[in-house]
C-alpha cells in the first residue's frame, strides 16, 4: 500500500467550489467528504449561534466534537440570510460556485430570494442540491425532520425490534449519514453530466427516500416478492446475533454449510450436527429462531481468545466486538491508517478518521481544523470586493460576524 499523502492539486475534486447552507449533519458531512477529495467548501452560518452542531455534545472552547467531525477543512461565512446583504453575498458566491447545497425545508430558499431558478439563472453551470426531510410534496413535506424521526418512518426502528410492538433506534445518526453519502454521489454524478453538457441542474434528495432505499434490499426482502409461489424464509436481519462470552463478545458470520459443524462443536451442541436444521443455508434461514437461540445460549464458553482462534482456523468470518473505548487500539484499524491524531488551536489534541477512499491506492489525510464561527467572513467578502468599512458596518448591525 502506498502510504504517501495525495497532494491537494491531484485530488479529483480540486478546483470545485461548494457553497453549503445548512445546519446539522447531512449537508455538512457531504461537503466535508467532498473537501477531503479536493473541493473548497464555504459554510454559511447565521451570526451569533452558527450551526447548532457547534453546541451539541462533548466540546472545548465552545466547539463540539460533533461539529468538528463534520466540518474539517471548511471556511465559515457568518452572515444573516434574511438581510439584503446576505442575499447579495450568496448570489455573488453562487455566481462562482460549482455546487450549492442546503437542507432547509421546502420553500425557505424561495422566500429568501435564493431559489434554484434564481441562482441557476445567475450561473447556468451551478449544481443546486436541495435536501429535505420528507420530500417536496405530501402531507409531511413542510414538517421538521431529524434522524430519529426518519429511522421510525423508514422501518429501522422496527428492524431493531426485539419483539412485537417493541421499537428501538439504531443509536447513531444513521439516516443523516446515509443521506450525506447520497448527496455526495448525486453531486459527483451531476459534475460528470456537466462535463458533457456544460450545464448544471437542480437535484432534490429527501432523507425519507434515501434511507428507505438504503434499508430495503435486506430489511424489506420479505416484503419485496408478492406472488403466491414465493418460498418464505427468515429475514437476513435475524442472522445478526453476537456470541456473548464471559470475557467479551465475538461477531461472527457462519454462512457456509461447512462452518456449522465447527460452530456447533464450539458452542457445545454436538447432537445437532446430524440434524436437518443446520445442514443447509435454506434450512437455517427457515429456522432462524433456532439458529439465534443456539448463538444466544452457548453451552461451552471458551472465552474470546480461544473462540476467535477456533473460528479463524475454520476460515469463519469473525472479529472481536470492540468497545468504543478500545477501537483506537485495534491492530487492523491501525494497519490501514483509518484514524489520525493531530492538534488544532481551538480543540487541542483529537482523533478522527482519515478519508476512507484512496484514489490510486494513495492514502490521504484530513487533519485540518474546523472553522470558528465567521472565521473567514472578512476574507470571503473581500473576494466579493466588499470594503472593510462596509463589512465593519454590517458587523456593527450584527448582519455579519467575523471570527
């Protein structure tokens, strides 16, 4: 593996300017992912409070780890979009930008005078991405949406349910992050299309739609085929059962028929070796209640080390279930360079993932600071030929904030 860091000029999105108008995770994570691939990102925030993420969770010097994790390498322009000057600034920046992305509710940008039609009339090459919670039509179109709500509506909370009428969240901002990656894919596709047409386009993406599509292949496999001759089997999700032992837990995926003699002997169920339930994939998928029960109730507990040794010897996919406190010490995670530790002036020493995509097999870094609120406001407005006197007057009126 080539462990050299790819120079910024050689990253595939070098020269692309993204204007991000958003709060919370979805657009922030999308644009930061594209920054890691070479794009320049200007994050537009309201003066005073900024993105609400700045204040959520563990923080130092008024900046949260969550905000930093989604905003590395960006520039911050703090300006009031409800003011004529804010609208003027966004129009001027959109004239130079390649992508504008936002996650405001439907019609908010229209009311501000910053609609897709308006900005794309200024810059026909502009790619305008509007991210909504529930889409632009229907009874919930104008309602607020957060990750938890989308998890519920797309069936994730049912998928996690331990029993009837018991619903449970996946305890991470799954839907925000799924939508973020959907935004990245759409943006880069639009850039490819623009290369042929020289024209930008309008793109709508809803969290509801993106997450339903993500969940469907395995989570809805038992609701996909409708004919009377369909052979019913247990959902793949029923196969997700950790092997909990006295000194930890093991994640395993014994999917092949040859795996099960090893697993049954390991767990202390030799009498089941000659039975029909564990003989084939079809029979196991048809009897997942019995399969899960075996994994939940091992008769033998060899401990994590010996269990992993036996499973690896049989080439059964497996790994230690890491606690979050020990992830950074995992030798495989270290081997692929998935994390980096560095120091910023505001947050001090911190550890974050490196960009997971290695173009040309070359590792990259995103060991960059996240911007303080309005840190680059003056510099960005200078590039629009706004004078210091004008900027200072807007700062006095609290229309602009400079870091």
